[in-house]
C-alpha cells in the first residue's frame, strides 16, 4: 500500500523516485477535510468507526424488514456490533414508520453542505436485494483516491457526532467515549474520578507506575477537556502547539524540562506530532 501511494505521488508529479531515494518536487495542497472546523482528528478516536458499523447493520435490518426478508447474513460480522443493533432494533421494531424516520435522518445529515461525497456512505449500505460496495470500489467509481475517500468519510461522521442532538434515531447508534477505554484504563479512570492521585492509584491497583501513566495518556486522549495529573499547563501547551514535531524526541529537545510522560499527555492534547 505504501509503495502504491508513492508511485501515485510520482505519477502526479509530487515526488521523484530513483535509486538514491524519494525527493519532494512540490507541496500537495491542503485538503478540505483538514481545513474544516468539523474535523476533530484524534479526539474522536474510534467513535465514528463503531457508529458506522452500527449504522450499516441498522440500515440492513430495517431495509430487510421493509422488504420482508428474514434470512440473510449480517453485513458486519462483529458480534458486539450485532448485539448493539439487535438491542436498538428491539426498541423500534414495532414502529411502523421506522424506515421512514431513519431515511429522513440520513437524508438530513447527508444533504448537509459539509458532506462532499454522499456515496462514501450510501454506497456501503446493504438491504433487500442490494449488497453494498467496498470503500475501494466506491472511491474507484468516484475517481478519488482511497485516502481522500476515507478522510471525507471520517469528516462527515465527525459532523454527525457534533450535531448528534439533531438526529435522535442515529444518536442511539453512537457509543459513549467511556466505551473507548480499555477495561484496565476504565478502572484507573474510576479511581481518578473518586479523587485518588496517580501515586495512590499505583498503590491501590498494584501495577507499575508506567502502566498507570499509560492509562492516563489513554484517558487524556479520550477526554481532552479533562486535566489529568502531570498534564502540562495551558501556557506550555500553547508553546508546543505553535510548532510541529515529528517525534517525542523533538518535543523533548524543545522542552527538555518536561518528562516523556508529560510530553505524551501534550501530544494527545492537540499538539501536532
């Protein structure tokens, strides 16, 4: 995949490849999804991916019910997603207008000016006699790169999550940020919410300090509004955000007084790395 991407860049004139290496010939223009205020990058983590699996299943279930098709293979094989949608559907299955309500919410979202390619979502849907396309098939049909297709798909899901209160039916297919924490990370989060310090949590859980630090990085990445122990203050974060870093080592050279734990917390608090 990486070599294919390099060859694609060479074909478009962005790089030159020879036996000496890869050379940049011109900068690529910044794409629309990164410029958009709806783009939340790392902070959303896997929320959109979980939601879209639920949505694919929900559309399939509702469509097959509408077409009176009772035997079919779930389009998403993930058991947790299937259980989630089964629970969601049991709440709505007796609503005679479910298909119409779902269509209206999807239409309202996808007709938004911020959605550039509706097909990166609709093309994936299955139901009745229709089998959804793969992301690659859709991108090839739209004549866009798989990367542009992916990031536009992701940005559109960010838009939906930011406006979730406008879509009560779709909102029920979204998971909470809490569900993104690992089981062990949640145990540390729970103790932190009860007022315990990092050192106290190490003693209570009888784990290595580095493991608890990993949990706090996980917690900070999931709840960016939360100030976890040893997170650099806003003044330091602003200084770090003014620069762009390729590695934690570069951040350490710029801010030598900060520990690697503090730098990792900064990196998941919006500092570009």
